[in-house]
């Protein structure tokens, strides 16, 4: 049982990342955030790196928006945007 758990752990944890020259105030702020969430600094940073790696880039978002426009053929003009904005103003 222990061997099987160790193999699963090793399979998903394959890389060690080292970041040098982290300023003390940055390290302290990150450690405080980790502590406030009841996590170690390593756990906190791993969660943040995972979140960053799964977030869409600006280019991805723009590509999806362009694909939707191409698929639907919809078009919004500057004038229609400004008219809709101004309709809510008094």
C-alpha cells in the first residue's frame, strides 16, 4: 500500500523549481498569505502556480472571441455600443 502511494506521489511531482533573489518583503508577504490560509509556503506557491498555469492568456481570450464572431457572423459597431451606453444615461 505504501509503495503504491509513493509511486502515485512521484508520478505527479516530477520537477523542482528554485527561485533565487526573492526579496525578503516578498517572501514575508507570501508566507503570511500562506499562513492565513493554514498552508505552508510551498503549498501556497504550488496552488498559485497551478492557478497561473491554467488561466487563459489574453491571446487565448481574444482568439475565442474572434472565433465566436466568425462562427455567428455577429458584428457590433462603435456607434451601437455608444448608443447603448448613452441610452442608460439621463
